[in-house]
C-alpha cells in the first residue's frame, strides 16, 4: 500500500544522500588527517631546509669571492681560458654572477690572474637540506658534510714531486686509486712533528713531506682536525682514479698545449688535462672566519709549491725512481707485446690446413739446415 507524499517531499527525494557520498559536511577520516599532517610537515621542512641552505650558500659564496678577488685578478666562469698574468685586473666585472651551476647542484667558480697559477677551480657541493629523507638519514646515521674542493693549476716549472695527505682510514684506498701515488710514493711516518694521528701522509721523498707540512700548516690542521679531508700536490697529477679492471698501463694523453718541462705553459687552460695541480678537499665550515683561514692556507701552499726547490739528493732520488718505474713498465709492455705476437702466430698456424702446414714445416727445416751448414774454408 502506497503512502501519499507531498510535492515537496517528492522533489527532495532525488537529492537524498546515499551513505556519506553526498554529505558535504562529513568529518575527514584518520588516514586523511595523517596524510595532511605529513604533507604539511614535509612542505614546512622543504621550505625551512631550502631557506637554511640558501643562507649558507650565500655566506660561502660571499666569503670565497672576497678571498679570490684579493688573491686573483680575474674571477668568473668565462675567464678559464686566461692563463697566469695575462688576465686583466678589470676583468672581474665582466660577469655579474661568477658562479656556474654544474650537475647535482654543484657550484663552480673559476679564477685566474695570479703568480704561479694558470687558474683556480673552486667547487661547492652542499647537502640537499630541502630533502626531508636526506635530513632524516643524516640524523639517524652518519651526517653528510658540505664539501669544498679547490684545484690550483700551477703555471711555473714545478719540481718533480708527488704528495698526498688524507685521513688514515681512507689513505690506503686513496693510495691505490691513483697510479701516480701507487707507483711513486710510500707512507711517510715520523718526519712531520706534531701532526695529528688522524692524518696519514704519502710522498716520494721525506724532504717533500717536511717542506709541505711546515709547522704553521701542521698547527692549522691540528686546530681544525675535521676540516681538511684530502690534500694532493703533484706535477703528474691524475684527475680520475684508475679502474679496477685496468692493467696498470699508463693512459695515452695528448700533451697540454704549450706545456714543456723547462718553461711555463701558456694558452687555453684545459683543467682535465693539466699535469701540475694542487688539490684540496675540505668540509665547508659554517664559520666565515674559518673558511677565510682555509683559503689563505691553500694560497700560502700555492706560493710555497710554486717556488719549491728540493735538495740535490732529493731531486736525484725522485728522478732515479721515475726512471726505474718507466724501465720496468717498458719491460712489462715488451713482454705483453711478445706474448700477443706469439699467440697471433699460433692462431695463424692453427688455421692452416695440413698441406700448407707441411710446406711451412719443410721451409722452416731448410732454413735451419742452411743456418747450420759449415762455413766454406779456402786453404792456400
């Protein structure tokens, strides 16, 4: 039996909500509340981390630019082609933003126009603080530091020298990663007085380690033990570590334009091929004063290396070591070449058929018999 309904009830019947689908004033569920809260926390952490990172980068850039303008005549990404004293002092105003953004958020800065230098490459690798997952990982596990790396390309005729300083726990891996360190250096102990025990040193001569690690530099390293991570000085610098599957042979390199031992290189600076390099890798400090001291520490080292002259005994020892290593390397290459030629000859013989093999053996026998014949003697 049907129940009579008013026209208003009939009209409103089509808008009756089914469950909670049409209930516009419904309370959000617990999952929705948690999702919204996590989104707000992530957005807040993103904004806060980005602002803090932006503040640190601005401070680092300001301090580095100030020190570089005091040390170099030209600062800017377009000035990498300028070498040594050819840079003009007014070139610093050529580019408004002297920093160049590389891959993975790394910032690069080139400078030139200083004695003993063809150029300087400064790189800043900041931690992505705007990434909440990176922040949580650093909080729970080991904190990833902000890194600063500086490469100075020496333009004067350096002494033959190979030197490296690093933390002891990574000194061994560093030593075997670069061929120049593996071949020409050994660990030096007991010659640098007062150096913190956390550091290890490898060098081709003990005198070189003593000259580079002067008491003033040792005091700076001890005062900031977590600052400097790596320091390398070399006139045969290798920019990329060798692979594990390499046979240890020297890489084939094109000579740097204008570079010859005995005179200063000139022309376009190609950073990836320049052989005379001083490399520093450090943790970026939050203090501007410590960062300024670190940069002055580096340029003071550049001045000393540019004018470094070792004793006659150290020079002879270094030269003798390099000649010995080159002779051994040449012997190894000759053995490998002879082995390869023998294997190719055996492969060619194996491909011959029986008839051709017998002919070849008969020819070899005739050659041997001809060589074994007694010489003709004439008696008068």
